[in-house]
């Protein structure tokens, strides 16, 4: 029997600081690894102006209120708060997020803050970034500052956005320099786990009623066939891509399949005394996750062609000799080649709920497409179809008994994609600019805006 969405369901939408704010060097903000990229990859926009949300946040929040959002998931730029990552606090940067959060609260929108979404301070990167253990304490210091400043108004906190994507596809996203050995990536990963654990403890100490959770990208992995070796390959990839991060975040342990893989590939991190105790001493209050599609994998191919082509985080799946990327013949693709799998969304909810028994919050899901503005309108029926199909599967997951806290599709407003510029859009609100021509940055409500407003108003019945 179909159950209704909970009355307090957080119908929301998402963004991240560097993709939406612009004002990359204003009011004392320091440079991040993203700012250092420039036009990356060449031929796509940079992030200096993005959607100019830094200057237009009041107008944007008014539109979010009109959309009826119950929650808005955004990220706090570390480099606005502490420009060099671990030095002085920048009061002007602190003030910006007070203004944003106050505007949200005044509009009755629950703020959900990501502490770190890809934009590591460049000054920390110059010292080795996450490979340097000192980054852990820098993050803890940043955490103390933001919990102290905003903890009376922000009760929902996300630690690190898509840590798994930074480890697996950091080059494509631009967070990792090309050519890093795998051991360095997993050492960085270990330090991020420690940083997350410290943030968790600090949140529970400093934020009364605060809730905190990790925010990986979770994509359930299917076997290409029912051959037991393909099933094994899918199990391996699930352990490496998904469970490694959540087993650590929830249970404070490296799962044995992932650990065996790390040892086998020479990537096992150095673990200092006390690390495992720290990791095991925390428990998140919920699991946030980003979902775009499932993956399909197979046992390694005899011709060694195990890695699917392209540098994209949703496409370049596979690792030579371990598992091979495969395409799923049952799934359609977006204009950017990402598979579309609403039923896989339900499968993913069930897998997460069965494994961890923690409330689940969707912090990203959405369709990247080439939108067209015509007479002030954007007819994005394709986006409506995508979102409607996924929301239907959330309701089925709720009916399966899964505890779902909310749904924050990507993205609230158009912003700059991680590596495909502004031509690839996700928002409910269109921002008038081109890849290299900023035009007037005016805002327009897409058809999906009006549709989602109805979904929220009727709690899931559009
Ligand atoms: C996730 C990121 C986001 C976002 C989204 C869409 O990986 O958390 O920052 O951009 O995917 O990806 P893309 O911009 O590459 O289309």
C-alpha cells in the first residue's frame, strides 16, 4: 500500500558555494583549489562570477520562498570564513552566511549546510592538501568557527560532499592534480574520514539539537549478468565506491572487501595510533546522499578493456583487472550520457536502510540538460519527467518502510557544472548567461519551477 510522504518531509533544493556564488575574491575571500583552475576544462566557463548568487541571494531566496521550499541545501566556502584555511577568521565572509541564513529562516526555509563541497583552500593545497595530516586539524578549527557562528540557526549539517567522487574522479572534478598515485588518494581519504569524525564530535558538542551526517554520492552497482563472477565484481565495486565511505562514517571501520582491495593495489593508508578509536567513537544522525544513477559492472575483460571511456564521474567506471564498466541496456541516457534509473533510486534507498538503519536525506538528484530560454520561458518537460519518476520511487521507498527525511534535488537555481560549464543546467530557476558572456544574469522561472511548487504544496501529488 502506498504511504504518504511524512508531514515534516524536507522538500528542498541544493547548490554549492563555488558553483553558484561568484564573488570569488571579494570581501576577503581566499582562493580555493577551484579558483586556481581557471577555465577548466578549457572551453567551459570559470567560476569567478558563476550565478552571482553572492550579490543576488536576497532575490534568490525570495524565489525559493515562492517555490515553497521547506529546505535549502547550500555549502559554506571555507575560504570565505578562513581565507588561508587555518589562519585568521574573515569577519566579512562570516557575515555573508549570516545574511543568507537569516534570509532563509525569515522565509521559513530550513537551512542545510554543507561544510565542504570540493573547494579546499588553495593555501592548504599548497601544503599537500588532504594528504597532509595537518588538514584534519584545520578542518576541525573551521568546524568550530562555523558551528559557533551559525549553530543556533542551522541544525542540519553535512560534513563533506562526495568524498568518494573526490577520491575516485578528483581529476575530472578538478579537486585533485593529475597523476596522483592511488596510495596518495587513499591517504587523503583517510584524513578526510578523520576530519569528518572530528566535525561530528564538535557538532554534537557545540550545536544544541544539531544533526550531522556524511554526504557521499551513492550509486548502487548492478552486475552485467547473473554470472557469479559478475555478481562478485558488482559486490567489489559496491564495497569500494559506496560502502567504504559509509561503513567508515557510520561504523568507523574499513570494510574487509575494500581493505583487501586497498592492500592488493598498494593503496592502503597509514593509520596512526588512535585513528580507529576516533573513527569508531562517532555516529552520524542521518545519512545524506547524492543520487544520479546506478552503475553496471562486470568481471574483468579478457582484453583488458575494463575502463569505460571519458573522464566523467558517472561514466568512467572500471579498474583494470578488478572490475569492468558496462552499460545497462535497460536504461536511457541524459543528453550528457548519464544513465537514468528511477527504480535504482528505490533500490539504493532500500540498500542504505538495510545496511545502516539511519534516516536518509537526499541532497542531490537531477537532470543536467541544454535548456533554452524562449520569450522568458524554459519548457523543461524532460526535467519534470525525470524528477516526477524519481519522486514516485521515493514514495515507494517510504512505503517499503525506509525513513526518508527529505529530498533536495540539484539544483535550486542554474549554476556552473563541475566540468561541463553553464551549458549543462539543472536548476528550477534559469540564469541568463552564456559560457563566456555573462549577459545580465537575470532569473527566470522554468516550467519545472511551477511544477515543483505544486509538488511541494500537495506533498508529493503533482
Ligand atoms: C555532483 C556534485 C555537484 C554537481 C553534480 C552534477 O557530483 O556534488 O557539485 O555539480 O554532481 O554534476 P555535474 O556538474 O558534473 O553535471
